[in-house]
């Protein structure tokens, strides 16, 4: 008696039977990949449109969509052919469904990860804050506390926000009939300084603010009756350790940071001299002093360095200038780095880095043979506090730059503050219209906000892109300004601060998109 046996795996018919069991899942996997790539590809297009000056696409969007359409046709044809073959070979309905479905299930998770890798990192808008009122409201300056709290200085108030959701922690109104005119560059011991002025009056009323609660610790009024300082600008107040320093008409006064008690006074040697800005850090108070006698042939500018604790003069250094300064801003308090530009178009226009010993500063010229530092101006973003497109990280100046013939800054460059030599330069703009908006430093990375809606992370040592082309996901009606200031947020996130806070969300929280 003989018994019929089905084909074994090593017979031609057995191999065809095994191939059928393999092709079914494969066809299902291809169709599933097509669906995943469509979802991830179209989902990586911010607001339904990208690729313009105002909204970039994620790096792998084109690749994902190309593969999605290719797999749609290829996978669909393969599935139809495989199903027809399975029917011909007597597979039942359950098998016709189960085999492709098994392949789709098996490929779902790895396919999703492959699509995310192809697309590249993106940023989601996690939260926004409500616009300020009135509509003309504009941010004058910023503080960031040790716990990440973002404090915005408006003309009429200081407002603190939680960095994890933007919720308002506290607010304090400006004194009656006064407006914010300056803010300290730094926060020390949880305290910062704000200066206020009446209409067309000098910036002479100073308040110490507890940044944890918004409580005003003390108020002082100084003699600062130079009307050149009525507009908002940085450098009128500074902090170093437990000392608060305030620019006066002819020098500076120091107070205890917590109690406001007088510490010391500094007065310029000549009645024709006065402080253009004050800065403090590392036990040193620096005063950039301008002397402009009525009948003098030139204007003298110098940096006077004092001991922050005692007010004792340590050294002074004349700057190579002869005319009025058109730009003067602090880029870094420690090391002390400033941007200086004379009104004379052939005069000094550079970044100067000073050491503690009072020696010759290291000079990085704003305009070189092949590149130009795009530092902005003191009035371009946050006038009550320095807000340039430059920062100092580990004795390196990192700044937005534009190349010869370029109209906008599309690169980020790094310069050693030991000798002024350029260490690296990297292009961060994708199209000829894109430009660098602002820079930030966080957890060993340099964040770069590009005005097409991207935030990049660069290695500060080499300029290598760590999180290449993270595209900000735009929402209907949401506007992120080119001049928005980038700040480090919780984890790998970021925060953007819009300067025109009465027209656009004051704060926008960004997180990495899954």
C-alpha cells in the first residue's frame, strides 16, 4: 500500500511552495513600507508646504517621498502578483490575508525607525505663550536663571516663564510713569538688575530683582543725567558676585547686591569723560570710558578695570579709536569681549577680547579678506541688553558670518580669542536667501536658528553638525521672527523668544519630534 506525499522542500515543487510562503510576507512588507514612508514623508512637511525661504524641509523628505511612491507601485504590483500566484497554488483566503499581514507586522517597527533615520531629526512646537498687550509690545532684554526660567523685560514689566511649558511664574510692573531702559547681562545669586527712566529722562532708577519670586529687593537712584542714554541700551547696570555696579554721569557706583548698601564710587579723571558701558565678572568691573573734550582733535576711548569688591583701579587700556563710537556692545562678560565700531568708516570695527592682566586685547576684525562678521547692531534685537549674533564659548568667539559677495550671513565661524585666528567655518543656510537668526550655547553644543525654520546643533570645537537640519514644524498662523533669540530648553529642546511679542507668541517651546 502506498501513500501520496506532498512535495519535499528539496524538490522543485517544494521549493516553489516555500517560495510562496516567503513572497507573501515580502509583498506585505513592501506595501507596509510604502504606507510608512508616505506617513513619515508627508508628515515631515511643516504646515503642508516647505522648501521655501520661510520654511525648510527635513533633510530626508525628498528621499522618503521618492521611496514611498516607488514602493507604492513596486509593492502594489508585487502584492497583486504574489496573491495571484498563491490563489493559483491553492492557498485559502485565510492564508492570502495572513501571509502579507505577517510581513507588514514584522516590518512596521523597523520600517518606522528606518523612515525616521532617512527623514532626519525634526522639531515639534511643544507650546507657545499668548501674545502680549498692547500689540506694540516689544521685548527689551532677557535673563535666564540657573533653573532655566526665562525672564523677559518689556517696556512696562518684567515677566518670568517656566521653561517647560511657558507658564507665567511671576511678573512685576515697572515703576509708575517709568519704562525699562537697561538690564544686567547676567544673573548672580538669583538676583538681577533692571534700570528705568521717565519719559525723555536719564536711565537713573535701579532695582534689584529676586528672579525666583519677582520681588524687588531694593531701589536706588543715581546721577546719570546724560540724555544720550534715554533710549534703551545695555551696559548701564552690571553684576559681579555680590556687587551691583551702576553707570553714573561721570563714572560708576557699586552697591551690595542683596542689600543695596553703598560699596564704592568711581569717578573719571576728566570732566569730559563718562562711561559708555559697565560690565562685571570674575572679580573685575570693566568700564568703557569715552572722553570727548569740546576742542579736542580726537575722541579717546579706554577700558578701565576695577576690583569689583573694593573699586580699586587695577589697570586701564586705551583703544585705538579717534572718533565717536557708532556701536559698542558686550559679547561676553568673562572673558571680557566687546564689539566696537567707530563712526569713522575707516576707523576701528572689530571684536576685542581682553585678558585679566590688562594687556593688549586680541582683535578680530569684523571685515576680513573673505568673510564679514554679521554682529547686528545694539538696536537690532533686544536693546536693553546685548543681543548679537555672536557668543563666546571656551575662549572661542562664535559668530554668524557672510562670505565675500554675500548679502546675508549664511555661515557660522569660530575664532580663537588667544590669537584671533579662524578655527572653522560651516555653512548652515540651504538656499541663497536663508540667513542665521541667532546663536545659543547648551550642553556642549552651539545652537543655530536659521530663518527658514531650522535649528541646528554644531560641535563648538569643529563646527560639525550634531543634529543636522532640525526643521521647526510650523502651525497655521504661527510666526517665528528672523530676529527671534534662541535659548536652550529642557533636555534636547530649545526656546525661541520673539522680540515683537505683541504680534507673535512671545515664547515658542521646541522639542525633538518622534
